[in-house]
């Protein structure tokens, strides 16, 4: 039964050669991107994205002033009250047009942490402190059981993209060890991102949480960040810990706005803009997602993957162009229903949080969350909004 889940594994030497060459071509493309980032980085950007940047606190605006129906958004509020939603914020043009729950409450953000680790990488890649083409063995990463020869070829780039081919967790939804060549097969699992965290600390010479504070929380003016609340957890079947993070909804929204504005905050590059583009460019399509549960979700949960961020893989049909509100969308996602979602087509950031520390059974499904996003998009009324 397990074998049927992993049709397309590379068993022949010819197949391995083909996919190795494909991985090389992907690496060349990324090298070009990194060179572009390095050449542009350090220059003061003159680009203005038209979004208000929050200072000590967020600015608020009536929904109608941004072209949205306050009445329809209140209907969303009514629905949230019967969900496990702890809090939610909708940001348009840098201003809060909708807020629900305790947005200042600090709680665990689950796998959203992985996307934030990806954000931290950019400056250190540009500074040549981190070489994405180094393999796990070249970096000096280890495991409780030694890497197989095939696993030793996995690169840091492949960790960020969920394509390491290293499966140490005894989970029957994962392929067997050594069955996938690094870079050729996407599997969403914790190991890649936990190991990426270990590699970051080793190569950057700074702790994940220290860097989160200095490189993101401080320049973004996070209101509720507390370094003392951040701590690691041991992970199953691995020496690499989970770098758990604890943030408020309104501070998560600052991260989303930074991503929407391509890493620019108050006219300065906090993250290299091309690094943001790399993280949010599709590297794994919806149809290539594994475990298969991600494929079986189907519409409306059509997410692919970039590098530490989920990327909307818009439906494509012959002769048609998808132009819906999810066009170009990307998201950081955590178990239970915690999301930072960026909707460039709407110049919007949506943050939704479920407090899994208060109740391990609390959850808002991805399909319910997509329905919430749809309600927000459908509340658009443009110049016809009453109260404008």
C-alpha cells in the first residue's frame, strides 16, 4: 500500500541521472538569483509601495475607505465567533480594516516558524555567510543515525524547499530512507526545516531567536515580541530541534506586510527583495505535493510550495488566465489554523490564529480558512461602498 503512494520514485540509474541534471539546472537558476540579490543589496531603495508602515501601533481605517463593506465583514465576525479562531486581522494598504479577538496575545505559531526561518536566511546568503549549495555533510550537520551516501548530497537549498530526501522520522506517511534522490521529490516534513535552523545557527554564528529579535522584531517595531518566551523543543527521531516561536497576531501582521512590500520597511531593505521573490516563487506544484493528503485536498486548497512559504498554484486551463483574488498569493501556515497570508492582487495581508496551547483540539481547517478569505474578498465594494 505504501508503495502505491510513491509512484514515480527513481529506481533506475538513468532516472537518477535525469533528476540529478534537473537539480543542477535548478541550482544554476538559484545561483543567478543570489548573484542578482548580492549586486542589488546594500543600495537604499527608492521604491515606494504605497502602503502605510505601522509605527508604535497599527493605523486603522474604516473598511469603506479601503473599498470594503463593513457590513459584510461584520458577517465574517459572526462566523468567527463559532469557530476556534482566537484572533484575526485584515490589512489593506498598511491599515487595519478588520480585527477580531485578542491580537496582542502571544502564543505558539506552529509551523509558521518555518517561513520566518526562511526570511532570516536572506541577509546571510547575501553576506556569503551561508552557501545554499553546501551539502549537509559539508556544513557539518549530523544525525543520530549517520546519513546514507545518497542523503549526504542534500543541500541547504533543498532543505528550504522541502526536497532533502532525508527521512529520519519513523512516520509511515514518509518514503523509506534512501528512496529519493535529494532535490527530486517534495515531502512536507519537519526535518528539513529543523535542520535548516541548525545550519543557520552554525553558519550565521547567531541564534535563531537572537536573529529574529535583531533582524526582524526590532526594525519592524514589533509590539509584543519577548525573547524570553522563545524556546526550542526536541524533535522525534532527530537531533535537530524544533525552533518554536511565540508571537502575537499583530506582530505576525508586520511580517506579512514586510513580505507584501518585498522586504522593504520605511524605505529600507530589511530582507533582500529578490530573496522574497525566491521564497514565494513556485518550486513544487500542487500536483507534486507529498504526503498525498495535500493533493487530495483539491479545490479550494490549491497550494504548492516555494522555499519555506506555501505558494498558491493557480488553476490553469487552455486559453484562460486566472485572475482571482488568490492570484500570486502565498502563505505561512501552522497546524490548527494559524496563517500569515499575503494577497498581492488585493494589496492585502490576512493573519489568522488559533491558540493550540489553550486547547490541543482547537482547529480551523484550511478549507474553512479559504472560505474566510473568500468572504473578505467578496466584501469588496470599491467606489460604490456606502459611507465612502
